[in-house]
């Protein structure tokens, strides 16, 4: 049976972003309701600015410790159950099935474990190798003289390769990404507690509640790897077809560094994101991109029956177009959701393939056929309703059905090398019989009587062996398999 199943997914690099706005919101709760001196208020906000501008200092993670009162609260089990329940009730996080789940309960529970890890790893002095913090500023900020206030956010990046190398924790991207999220929360909680300590008055629970309610770290990009089992199809034959594709837009580049891989790079030249004007959980509009920083990169390699796809998804616009989850807290659990990662993998590939000339040509052909069908048919079901939207939807459905059958079938499939593999795998040949494969492939093109005539000078044993090969090659090449067409059909299922 032909298979094209996802066998593994991993997030290799995860980027999380926290806006300065949220840290200001936390401070504003304590500063805005009291009649504090303007200088005290200004100093507090300057401390927040200084925290963000100096976030890449390695000392932040080296020998990391929370203030004692905060450490005790996070370390206790029973004290924060009520807080988690209150937060989950007041601000439910909805999963992909539109069902609420205990996000804050899980966050606080894992925070206890994460703090133990962070303290231990910080003493070893390796945390900066797999967690990297840096301040970030929007590209459209100009003319700001104070370089400490130009940063509107900061980013933490998690590197799975270094995490596996320098820690003894669970060796999965699921655990590593969760650890990264917890480390981010702990760094913010610790520093904001120190900044606001004069105003907190020892009420740690209230402080925690305010911070967790206000903070909204978001995934701003990540690199993931997905591996697929191609069954009895060689991964190289898929790459052979992919290398025949050409771009239909200046936004997509298709290149190769060898005959064994193909790279797609999609960089919209203008703000083409359909969701770019959305507001999600208090965030302002997504930034437009004038510098080509928001993009999709996909490198496809293969060996034997395993196809490996490595994706770079950079920018919230890109993420939201692919997932629809950008800015939502549920997206923070993407590393532990293998079905979602596989879905994202397929969506990215389908999106990139749709920007090729071959796809556009096939779609126009099918679209023209559908238009002719509706012009010729007078008694079709659509005459019941004249609604243009309904008619257009029916046409789109027909086009998609036609695309499933036609798209990418004009590409040359790698049947010759595959049938070589078939013969090598099924017939026990020695090095002196290699020419049998060439002879069998050439003779498979002729009728049986011509084959007999050309084999007549060989011995009966040799003839029998070559005839078996010819039969197998003909059987294999009767319906040459279009790998990319099969993949596309699986993607749109």
C-alpha cells in the first residue's frame, strides 16, 4: 500500500516575544491608582525600559534566583491552586476544538518544576546557550533619540540542539519548548517583582494574579522538522519532481544546492497577509514588512523512504495565515500537539506549491473546463438559486475536485531509476550481470516477437532471467507514479 505518513515532528528553534506594553500594564496597576510622585512613577517605567534594553545580559540567567517571597509562593503546591482556578475561570483559554482547558493550572504546576531546572542549569552556566534573550524594536521606529526606549518588546529563543547537548532533562522538543516558556515567565516575574517591590506590600498572590492576567507572550516564529514515510516510493523521486517546479510569483524562490534537496523561500514583497488587520488578545495590528523579514523557508531532503522537511516560519502574519492561532495562548502548546504540527506542515507545503507555474497552469485549465460546463448545462441544480455567491462556491468546489486529479501530473516521474531499484531489490545479480538491467529496460519498449528475436543469441537461462525482468519493468511502468500529484491529493484531503 502507498503511504505518505508523518512519522515525527520537532520544533528545533522557538521564538517567543513579549511586548513592553504588557510590562507597563502590570506596573500601571500599582502606580495608577495611587497619588505617587511623578518622579517615582517615571523611575519605575525607566526601570522597565532598562530591563528590556539589557535583557541579553548573560547574568540574567547565570545563577538565576527569584526573590525569596516569590520563590516560596511558586514552590508551594496548595497555595496557588486557587489562583489558577480563578484565572482559568475568568480568562478561559480555548483549544482547537473550541473547548476550555486549565491553561493557568498547567502553567503554575510546570512553573514549580521549571524553576528547579532553571536554578540548577544556571549554576552550570550553560543556560545562555539554549535560551537567548534579546531586545527588539519595530522597523518603522525612526527619530527616537533615547536608545533605551526604542525597544517595544523582547524576544527569547530556544535552541533544541543545544538543549539536548547541555542538559539532562527530557530529550524532546515538547519538554524543551515548555521549559523555554516557563523560563520566560520566571525572568519577567522575578524582575517585575524587584521593580515593583515597594508597591506590592508583600501580597505575592495578588502580584502573581496581575502578572499572569496581563502577560501575553506570543510565538513570533519557529523552525520545525517533519519526517514522512513515503512507503514504497523513494524520497528522491519526490525531490526529482519538486526540482521541476518553477515559481509563478516574485515572492517565491525555488532553488537547490544539490540534486538531493530543494529549497522554497516565500517572502511577500508587499503586505499580502490576509489577516494583517486583525487584533488578537489586545495586540495592535500586525506589523507590515518592508524588509522581507517575515517569510517561510522550506528545505526538503530525502533518503531511502524518508522525506525530511525543515520549515522556518518567521513573523506573526505568516503564522496566522498558516495556523489562525497567532497571538492566542493556546498556540503556546503547539510543541506538544503533534496533530497541529502535522497540520501546519501540510498547510505550509500546500501554500508554497500553489505559487508555482505548474499549479497556476493546471488551475486555469480546470477552471476553463468548469466554466464551459456551466455554460452548456441549462438544467443544473444551480438554476434553483441565482445567488452569485452560491454559484461561485459550487464552481470552486468543482475546480478543487478537478485539481486533485490533474495538478502536477505533467511532471516527469523518476520511473527509470525507481525500476532500476525494483530489479536490484528483487533479482539477485552479481556485478557481471549489471548489463542485464540495461538490456531489460531497452527491450521492455518492444513487442514480444521483437524481444524474442533480439534475445535469440543468448542462452536459455539468460533469456529467462531477462524476460522476468522485462515483465517486472513493464508492470511497474504501466502507470508511472506521479509523486507530487499524490502528495497534493493527500494535502487537500
